[in-house]
C-alpha cells in the first residue's frame, strides 16, 4: 500500500547555503549541480567512466563501463582491476598523507588512540598477512563481530586487501542471528573481540560467538580470531581460537594487495526485508568504492583539514561507507567512536566535537531527538554549553528528520551557519542517493531535496507510470548506478523479485519507500516504507522476523507486529500476541510480556524487543483468515477505527486489543 502521508509538506521555510560555504564547495551552486546532472543525462556511461577514472586508482583500467547484458544483474567497470584497501591506504602514502592522522579513536571512557595513514597501512598489512597465514584467501567469506575500534576498521580493510568478502554483524545481534549469518554466508572465520565497552558496561562478544557456533550448522567455520579489547576472562577453544596479537605481531608490515575485478564482492551485509530471513546484500568493489569516495567529496565536501565524524556503527551500512571506506578513500581524518551518546552524560557528542575539533558531523535523527529531550531535562548538556565552532557541516541519516528536530539541530548545533545534508539512502544503494549538496541546494527542513548527479530517481504509481509532482507514489531508480546492490547472496531470485519486480517492468529499482515531490521545487520528501519493514531508531527490521521470533516461543500461538509512531525512536514495535493458554491479564500479562520481550532479544537482539505487547483471544482476521494489519496499526496508535471492517470475521476482537491487557 502506498503511504501518502504528507508529513513535512506544509514546511515552507527555505535555508540557503551560506555564501562562504558555496564559494569553496566541491559542487558550488545550483548551476554546477545542474551541469553535472546534464552531463549524466547526455552521456550516462561517459559520465560514470570519467568519474571512475578520476576518483579511483585502477591496477588494470576498465574498457567496459556498464554491462546490461544480464539485467537486472548489472556490472560496472567489469574488466577493470583494483584493490579497495590499496585505494584507501597505499594511495594515501603515495599522496603525501603517510603522516596524516587517518583515525582518531575515542574510547567509551574517553581515552584517545590515533593512527596515521602509515600506521593504519602497517596494521592492515599485518592483519592481512595474519589472515593469509590461517589459509584465508580471495573469495572466502569472513564474519566480523567487533566493537567500534581501529581494529574493526582494520579487519574490514584487511579482508579487502586479500580479496576476502567480509560480512560485518552488528555487535547487538544475538548468538542465533550471528549463527544464521555465518551459515548463510558460508564464512570460514569470525573476527571478534573478548568484550565491548558501551556506556561503562562490559558486554560479551566472544562468548556470543561461542554460543553461535555451539548452536551448530556452521560447517564452513574454521577460525575464531579474537581482539583483546578489555582483557576480560573468556573461554578459549584450542585449535580454533587465536588472539589477534598472536596472529599478527610477527607478520611483515607489507602485504601485496590482491588485485580483484571491479565486480568482486567486497562485502555482504545482512538487512531486513518484508518477508523471510534477513537478506545478504552483496556489494561490489569498484562501483561501491567510487560512490563512497565521490559522496565524501560531493555530499560532505571533505577538505584536507576536515575532521569527519560519522556516529554510526560499522555493523550498519553507514559505518561501512562513511567510516571503513569513504573517509579513507579520500584521505580524510575521521573519528571512530566506541561509546554511546548518553555516557558519561548526554553532552558526550558535543564534548567530543569540541575535544577533537570535528568539522563535519553525521548522525541520526533518533540521536538528535533523544539529545533534545536530555537537554530539556538537564540544561547542562545543552549544546550551547560547548564550543562547537569547529563545525562547518551537519548530516542526518537513517530515517526521516522531522522539521522540529531539523531546526533544533540547525540552530543549536550548527549555530545557523552549517548546512544540513539530510541524506536518503539504503543498505542496498551503497551510498547517498537523495540529499542536498551543502554548497548548492537551498534546504527545506524535512526534505532530502534532490537526487545526486547521475542518480535517476523518480516517483511512480503501482503500474510503474510516473506520477505528477505533488502526488505521492513509489520511489524508484530508473537507471542502474555503480554502487547499487549486485544480488542477494545465494538468492538471485529474491534479488529480482524484491528490487526489480515485474509489475514495474523488471528494470526499475524499487526502493521500498513511498515519496512525494513538491509541486514547485520538485524536492523529494520520503513518506516512509511501503512494505512491512520498520525503522526503529534508524535500525531496520522486518515485522515478519519479529513475528517468527515470537511464535518460536512455545507459549505463543500467533503474533502480529506493527510499527507505532514514536517521538524519539521514529517508530516503535507493537506486538499483538495470542497465547496457547487463556489470555492473561493484570500482573500475569505484565510478567509474560516481559518474558516475551526478553525472548525476542535472545532470538534476534535487544534492538528487536517490542516496546509494547498486547494479548488477545485472537487477531482481527478476514473470513479467509488473513490478519488485518492496517487495523492493528490504528489500534497501536490508540486511534479509533473508522475504516470499513465489513470483511472482518471477528469485529469484537478490536475492543479487546485497544489497549494493553
Ligand atoms: C531505509 C534504509 C541510509 C543508511 C542507513 C539506513 C530510511 C534512510 C533516510 C532519510 C528518510 C530515510 C528509508 C530507507 N531512510 N535515510 N534521510 N530520510 N528516510 O539504511 O537500514 O538500509 O534503511 O531507511 O526508509 O529505505 P537501511
């Protein structure tokens, strides 16, 4: 169903980019933007070929730009060869950046560790040699289950260096989720840490890896490599487990990169869809890195003296493109942050910006909203109490930013002198798709404005026909682009049906979001997912996954999960559950709800815990037995049902599900 919500459409404040910013920007002014768009429209392949030659170092130059012969399995720069780690590291040593700080690591407790490009290069080479010494080679899959650390970034770069395909699993996922990903990817090794530190707490990682492997089925797994982060006491399995320092310390600090074809899979990253198990989104090497580098220049306008801070975790795509690869590919200096925004207090972001003189700051609306609340409660942590004068650009990612949060961010963090780039993109798109350019695009709070040059986004109806501006529809991309998803690992059919559905003609990329364009400006506003995918605090989750986790509990007969709007997290998870026993009420309902919430945390991870669970004798169903989720969404919001319920088999149930048991 197409979501035609018109949130943000009444917004008519326009904020021009500051003149000083425009004067020095990589893409300076709308004319420069329009010129690039015209170049792409005039000669699409020539445009991308030029950018790929200018922005990447190729070991073997490509002669073929876009190969559509197996569409929608598109290939970019296919006969070219390169190495991603070479482009991020060696290239910087050659460019005179050897002594430049690549990474400033800000630990949970505030301790700072730095790595220059030379040091990072050596670390990655040793790491790569260590992986090779364990027999890990080009084409193997390696799962990375690591805390935010220089070692985490080095692990990804080391895989890239030897041509191994990594699959990073967010440290908040459960043993079962980890096991499923190891099996699906057919991983030969897991790189992990003893523990991670978050908000002053020690959280286990290695023991979760042990649990995941103990669940069985990980038949391809041979090695567990453990980075000693805390020195916590953890069990060790002889022959299988190796300390990272034992593996790498004696290795040579040079490692010839493995040259790979541009289409070689750099990584697989699992993300949720509307049905079934998480999908392994497969990305390429050449096209992906091109866009990671280029969007650092275009969207973030990165300059040699910038200090760039993306607050995402390397377990998500934002941490891949805008921590592990993009900033290094353009020789930037970046912060890698281990902690959480609220520890030791909710001023941590602002304090850290001041401490490291951060100039470009990229975070999620959820974090901004929670820090607005925190500053209301405790004025000491309001950004006005910190020196944020180093900032020159702000970014937002992961979910729609509501105009109120945008204004607060603009005024209080950016002091009305920093443009805000509201970047719309997805795990599948590899990098930014629709975003203001900070030195060109007039900004409207709540709108991601216009597509980047070369990105052919459009809004269509359910038959794939363009809809006029001002009318909501389905967001699509009409032409393939270099950093797009290549396939779903091991499931090409699901790739086709999920992203290139026949109903839309089979050649348009379906983003899964609804959108609307402003009548006058053509600006895009994203109106939310059109499938059963939830976005909770910028974390993407499928309702089906949570339902499957719930019904896997022996006391549960049936479950339906819907999203409910939430002031802080954007959406929250509301589960309607039918138990095999009689419907619980009062204290018993509370106890069972808690039990089920913890169960979901164990099955998937704490991020998937329903905020609310309502028990019913049944769920609202049509006569053919289909659960009517649209009614559940209304009930979750606490609104009265005004829709037609004539097809409902059991209307009486609605009354029971109106509120918590
Ligand atoms: C979904 C993708 C983008 C990388 C991190 C999340 C939503 C993302 C925005 C934005 C409105 C946004 C969409 C999208 N989304 N950015 N600026 N404005 N919505 O990647 O986990 O793959 O989630 O996040 O719904 O489809 P992801």
